[in-house]
């Protein structure tokens, strides 16, 4: 994705499935258009992420990430 | 016409390349010196100086010896250049010809290649007639040698022969014929950590900072510390972004041996050029990897991300930094501070607006916490998995026990060594005591030794107790498994948006203009690296738009 403009990426993903949802934060309404351009299942990604994070913290495998 | 030389000041030139060394004694520097000195004596000439290039190819004239010789010739310090044969002077027929045919006559310098019968003062000789042909043959020899060496190197690389002076950081060169890389456990732990930090969303500067703050030796310093030597070249002794970048791109850490990554322009021009990745010779699964393929792929994905992960002045990378674009002008969003304290990042605004002003785009400002809340809410809405607690529990215990076994094997050896030394100290204490009683040892010396042994024993005893305590703690597997499950559920449920989560799930975000009236909704487009699971079996993905969910 590096070195590509937003317009080029938008053009590439224009036919991907989209869901639209509305959220309210600090009294303001936001319409969020979620474009699904990949092939991953969110449940798998989140479980993998959670497992790595919890395992690392409990077993002291990686330093605590300030940024992550 | 230039005057004929009568008195010669001779510059004697000798060269031996690495390849020539295989030809044996006939080409050795010593042998060349002997032949040339004898000839100078016979002729009654004066030797001004000798010029030697040992271990340098004749295809280049970038040799210190030959350059000094040419300087002395041009400044008139010598007027006769003597070498054993033409190939000693050079194997590049264009350059050799240029010197012998143009430059040397211009400076009135005589050139003799003894065994080839070349003498520029005797243009009628057969050697002079043959000189161009001999030059071509000399160069052909170099071209041929170069081809042979390249073929050997390539075949070695293809068979997984590790050809390097120093092994990559994290490995030692093996003792086998192929010098197969062997893991260095100390450096490998640092390598693993670097990859894990990068996968967790650290940018390279931050990784370097962490390593520098902890005082971890740089690869160069570590290598020389193992050799008990000072780093021989100038160094700041600090990890740099470049070092981290190189390390993160080295396939050696997944067990692949990638060689022949650079080449030279030709055998005559030794300028190093980098090859395209598809031209490298890569032997897969050549040796034991330090990191998993999964971790490697994760780092590759982060490298390909549109975000470079710029840090704030406080050294923190916000979860969505670098992932947002202005929907109107397409420029990246920049971190924006508050009006009072510019160093504190409170949100993001259009990069074009930030750099060039409102004439080119509007601010599009959005607070960091609003954007994070929106993204988090949208992620949470999509999660619908059911966790199998027993399976998670089982996996955690297995991993913990694996780690325990790994650690325990090291501890066991250390504990054994400590106990051995304690037993030895007991024996020493007893023998000193006996020697004192029997009068074999003066009392003051006995007390000094006893004191020394007792102190060492006490220190070892406390170390042993500490290790035993660690071992006992590690055995309490069940105690923390509940905490693990709690954390697992919390993270999988996306309680907070982290940088790593953002990088795992989001390709990029576009943010529309901020409407002046608060009542007008604002549009945000999130491009997920995900499949559209809820709509998988529906024909019209946009059908969902009608039933927008209000949080």
C-alpha cells in the first residue's frame, strides 16, 4: 500500500462490500462507512491478537509496549 | 622528438593477485624481485625504488603501488619502468595500451616487460609487435578467472554454503563444511524482541531507543566483545534506525539463507551494485530459524502499512497515527496539538492544510479520542465470537510448561554448578581450619582465607535459595490461568483501541469535512483488512445501509 495515493486506493476498493452505521460521540453524529477489502475474519484476528497479548503479559515474553 | 635517455633511474614494479598465488613460486613477489634486481645489476642501472601491490587484481589500476609508480614517473623521479611481464603491470588491455602507447612516450619513459620481450626503446622487437595481442590475452585470463570464480561462488550459494566474514547478528558460523548458521542464544533473544516490538507497532526509532536505553550492545560492538577486542572503526555504539531496518529485513532469521544480494559492475569495475530480490540466491529452511514465519509475515505487513508510526514528542505512537487521509484533498492527516500546548497531540488535521494553509484545504480537524471511540465502537460491533475457555486454558498451560522446561534446564545447570562450588568451599574451609590447628598455616592468613571462603559461600547460598524460590513459583501453573483467561476475554472484546489492533485490522481511514453545524452528521470511511462477514451470503452489500444502527 505504500507509495499509493488515497485516490488510487479508493478506486481499487470501490467495489468492495460496504456497511454503514451511525455512532454518536460527544454529542456529535458520525456516519461510518465500513469497507471490507481483505480476507480475514475479525474473530480470528481479535482472538489471535488477544491471545498473543495476554500470553506475552502473563509469561513476560515481550516488553510492555507504550505504543501498543 | 624527446631526447634519448642515457641514464636510467629505474622503478621496479611487482604485483601478485590472490589468484596468482595459486600459480606457485614463479610469480611470487620474492621471485619477481630477484629476476628484476639481477637484470638491473647486469645493465648497470640505478634502482630508484620498488613498487609492490600484493593481493590486488591487475584488472584495476586503482592500486596504491602502481599509482605511486605512475606519480613518480610523471614527476620525473624515474624514467624506466621495469616489470617481469606485461600482466604484472595490468590485465586491462585498454589501460595498459594507453600507458605504453601514449602516456609513457609522452613523458619519455621507457617501459620494459622482461619475460615478454617488450621494450618501448626497441620498437622493432618482436615483443613490441606482439604486445597488443599479449594484452588481449592477459585480459582474457582475467575474464576467464572471473567467470570461474563467479561460478564457484554461485554454486556454493545454491548449495547453502554460508559465505561471510561474520555471521549475521543472532547466529554464529557453524563448524561444518557449509558453515551453517548456528543460533547464538544471547543475540537471538534480542533479535526476537526486535521483531516482536515491531509486530506490536513500535516504529524503528522507538525500537532503537528501547535497546539503547537498556544498554544492549549493537551488533558490531557485540561481535567484537565476543572477540575481546575494541570495535576497530568509528562508531557511536548506539542502535540506529538503519541497523534495525536491516535486521528486520534479513531472511536469515526465518531459516532462509539469502546470498548473492550484491554484485559488481564487471571484473574490471568493482563498484558494488545491489541486485533485485528475485535475483538473489535463496536457500529455504537452510538452518534453525530464530523467529516464526508468522511473526515475519506480521512485520512485513506492518512494513507495507501506509503508516510509518510517527511518535509524539512524548515518544508515543497514537493508535491511528498515519492511517488517516483527508477525503477531499487526499493528503495524510497530521497530528495536531492544542492551541495552548502545541506539543500535546489532541487530534488530527489535514496535512495539506497544516503545511500550506486554508487556501489549499480546510482543517478537517477531529479529536484523537473521538476518532478512536468511533473506530473502537465499529470494531466491537463486528465481533461475535464465542470463546472456548477450556481450550484456551489448555493452550496457556502447555505454553507455560514449555517455557518452564526451557528455563529450568538452564537453571538446573546453574544450580548444579553453585552446589558444586559450595561443596568445594566446605572442603577448603575444613582444610584451612586443619592447617591452622596443626600450625601449618599462620593464624592471620588462615583467618583471611576463612573470611573469603565464608563470604563466597554465603553469596552462593542466597543465589541458590532465590533460584529455588523461582522454580517453586513457576510451578504454580493454575494460580494465574484465571488471570490469563480474564485478560484474553478483555483483549478479544476490544476494550480499548491499541496501535497493534489498528494495524492488524485497518488498512486506512478517510475523514470527510467537518460540517459547521454540529447537527449535521460527519462521514468517516474505514477500510478494513477484513471480509464482510455479516453480509457474506447477501447479494447486495449496500442493502445494509438502509438499516443503520444507532449506538
